[in-house]
C-alpha cells in the first residue's frame, strides 16, 4: 500500500528526482521522460473515460491501472538486480499484453476492413482514443530509446506497442463500429 501524507518534499527543487531504486537522476533523463509520457497517456485515458461506458469503460479502467504498473516498471532501473531487491520490483507481464491482444481481436472482429487511413475524429470517445494512441506512440518511442541505452523490461515496451493498437481499434469501435470513421482522402484539398 502506498501512503502519501506529504505531497511536496522539496527534494526535486534542484532538478533531480528519485527513481524506484532510490538513485537520483536529472528530471529530463530519458527514463523520467519515458515514465512521464506513460503518466501523460494515463491522463488522456482519463479524458476518454468521460465518454465511455460499459465494457469499454471497464477496459479503459484496467488500462489505467496497467499504466501505473508500467510507470513503476520504467521507474525501476536494473532488471538484472531484481532478485537482490528488498521488495520485488513491479514489472509488466506478458499476460497484460495478451489481454490487450484478446480485447483487440474481439473489437476488430466486428469492424469492416479499412480502405483508407482514419483521421482522428468522429465521436468524442473516438477522438479522445486517438489522442491516447498518439501519446502512447510517443511513450513507446521513448521506451525504445531507453531500452537501447539502459536496462529495461522488454515486455513493457511490447505493452506500449500493443496499447497503441488497442486505442486505434477501440477508436473505430467507438465510431459506431467503424461506420462513423473519418477517412483520409489523399489530395482532397489540392
């Protein structure tokens, strides 16, 4: 259980922050940028949920929880030291990726094949899900860069890749099963 009884600590006033293992890094470090973008993704999911209901809302709630797991995962460097840690670090698992894939398959089964790229828009929920998708893609790009330079959980990167796919398919589902998709018309305004 997390207990937060004091919100400001003043420990970051000099431009550094603590990671999950207690080490301190500059706030613009790639690791902090990565889990900061994951946090931003979570905020966009909160906006999307204002327009969601039923199964979609429940799935988005699960994703928000996963995103906190993901942030905790990226916040903790050095997977090679996990066994020696005082408390087992929280890592994203393949089962979380599998769940996204299963949900994508269910949503996609009812969608007509695309004949053009989809422009962000249509319903309010679809537009917000497209925002979720683009922020997720940024988080993924940062995570890939992080993985190239530091030790991190490859399943966490895979989760982000699948999550952006989830948001795309969910946006189509939110657009009346794709019937309300706004399609790109190449060169339409030349």
